[in-house]
């Protein structure tokens, strides 16, 4: 199963609220994420920087499915207030994708 990772960046001072929201992710959103084929999804945080890691066969297809889903749209609207631009994200990129340079199974 392909692995993907990307970065997001929080606005200053919102980390505790962001973390709290992710302790209570809506069950219907979790179901939609799994329906899109995403598994082993983790979010790590250091200060304002987030590192997201997941397994999915087709990354773009999964995110297109989620982008069209009303439950995910509501969640993204609530989460949007937490984020600022990632400094090295390229124009036109959906996310600031990370390149895997090492993996040990």
C-alpha cells in the first residue's frame, strides 16, 4: 500500500484547540476517510508544524472523494481557521507533499 506524507502549519496560539478537536473527530468523518480508502492516518505536531502520514492506493482520488463529501466539507470549514500557509508549498499543490527517502518495514 503506498504511503504519503505532507505538511500543514498552524497559526500561532491555536495548537491546544486543534489538538482538542482531533481528540473528538466526528465518527461520520472517520467513516468517510475509511470509505475513501485511507488507512493508518496519523497527524504529528511540533509547535505550529504538522506532519500527516497515511496509506492509500490513490491519493488524489481519495482527496477528491473527500473534497466532494458534505461531512468533510463541514470539518474542513471548521479546521480552516487553524491554518496558515506552509512556507515551501508550491503554487498549485493541494498539500506540501513530503518525499520518502527511507523506509524500514
